[in-house]
């Protein structure tokens, strides 16, 4: 049986999705896809232009749809990919699921450090 915690862990497994949420949480206004790419491209190896294109496609086709489907972000593209406006959609149950997932992760890490796992 999948729980909200499992869903939150699944969404947080990729560094791009974690970074997207951090970037959006740090802003009060939506970010464009291009601005999100700017925030992520430094983590991607390769020539700058190729890295930007690869990150933009990865966000548009993989990571943003997953975050939108989960209700964590809103995305309005208006027909042009790079003009997409992305913002946090944070219903209370999302915050609770993320906090529960982070609490569980911290407990697992503490158990590993203590040698009990």
C-alpha cells in the first residue's frame, strides 16, 4: 500500500525536484522555466548550451509534470515552453507529507549512524 509519505519520498528522490521546490519556496513570485533552468544548470555536466537544453527538456517532460500531478506546483505554459510560469501549490496535506517524509528520513539516518540498521 502506498502512503503519502511514500509519494513524498518518490517525488524527492531526484535532485532536480528537490532543487525546484527550494527555488520556488525562496520566491514569492512564480519562476519561468528558463529561471528554473538557470538554478539547475550549474549541477549539470557538459557544455553550457547543451546542459541548458537538456535540463529544460528534462524539467518540462519529466520533473514538472510529476510535481504538478502531485499538486506540489502549478505550471502555466501558455503555449511556449520557456515561457512557462511555475509556482508552489502548497495545500496543507502536501506540507504535512513533506514534513513527515523528512522526519522519517532523519530517523532512518540517525538509526544508520547509531548502527542499528
